C-alpha cells in the first residue's frame, strides 16, 4: 500500500528522507525505535507517541490530521520490525 492512499504528501516524505540523511538525526531516530515490537506498532497510543517524538527530532510540525494519517498508515502496515521482509517492503515504498 502506498502512503499517498492515506493522504500523506510526497513532499513531506521527501523532506523527512533528506533530514534522515543527517547521521546525528538518524542515530536519534534509531534510539527512539530501539526495542519497538510489532505489538507496539499496533497500539494507537504508542504509535502516536513515536510519531510525536519523531516529529520533534525532525523538527516537523504536524497537524492533528497529519498525525492521524501517519498513525493509520503505521497500524495498517502491520509492521514487524524483526521481519526482514516487512522492512524490505517499507524500504521499497520509501526508496
């Protein structure tokens, strides 16, 4: 599934990708998601918290609508961070 189906704008994704190329930012983001499980990524409260922390690190101001779109996207992907195929699928989507 494409992120655009959730109303997430390609310009936003491109901005985030550029910011993630900064090694300091990338390391901070890695620390945020360290230890996250597939069950955490199905919990709206935990996903909201992860998104808010990530937006702060990336210095992105999200509207309530954008936040909800991102939450819906993450939950519907049913991501298992320990499954290489899931990670490859995500990587291909945002390449």
